[in-house]
C-alpha cells in the first residue's frame, strides 16, 4: 500500500511523462494487460491514455488493469491515468525512492 506522500511524489514524477499506451475501442484485452505488465516491469511508472471511442472511462480501465497487473492506480485525470508497480527483477535499481 502506498502512502499519500508516496502517491504525491509519484504523481509529480509522472507529470512530465508522455502516455506510452493507448486503450482504444477494443477495451481491456489480455494482450493489453500483457503490454501493461511488460511496461510496468521495465519502467515501474506507466502513463496511459483512454481514447474517446472506448466504452469504459479512464477510472474503470485503470481499476481493471491495476487488478490484473497487481499495480496501484496513482492518478486519473480526464482520459489519462498513471499506474505504479515496484519492479520484481533481482538487481533492478529503481529510479523512484519510495
């Protein structure tokens, strides 16, 4: 569980990031979940964008993906959301000190 101070720190780190994944009309598929898994393992902090043609809103998509990837929803603003999961690889040096 992340504290509010840690969440604020991660929000500030995500502020300058670009979205690396887009969720389109296909919704939350197993392939999309795997893409999030890979991105979280490589970066720990991932920003994504939900396109307007999706039937779900960004908060719903963020919750579904967070459950499937065992990550934490850091922020949802408009059609963008940020997820965080500490890398599980041994020897990986995190760039986020939380």
